[in-house]
C-alpha cells in the first residue's frame, strides 16, 4: 500500500484460445488463476472487443472482470489496470 493513498493492482488476463470472434459479451467468463504480488492473473473466454457486432458498447466483459477481482479483494482500489496477451478490437477514434 502506498503511504497515505489507496493501493492499486495490475491485472493480467490470459485468454483461452479457440473461441469464435462473434461471441456475444454475455458468453464472457473470467476466472481468477492466482495473485502474484500486486498482480492478479485471470483466465478469460469470450468477446473482449470494444463494441458488439451490433455497434453497441461491449462493457459486460470489463464488468465481469471487475466483479471477479472483487470476489477476492477488498474495495480499496481507485482503479484497475487490465493487461491482456491477446488481440481485440479497440474503439474507433
């Protein structure tokens, strides 16, 4: 924990390969693998693209990851930083 501040955590996400690129966000899953120092490693499956095929914002995966994180961590964080080891579509600028 930082002195006088709120701790932060880095979350690494490992993607299970072999899913269809057209999966909908409600099929998204996140499972905690373990904590390593200030890093929580999760395995995720599903569509993590910024937008759904219909053009709507795909925010469900980020909510699922946060909920999975807070199952095992106190709510003392200002923000979560998510790193991935897989490609996904980002929003248009």
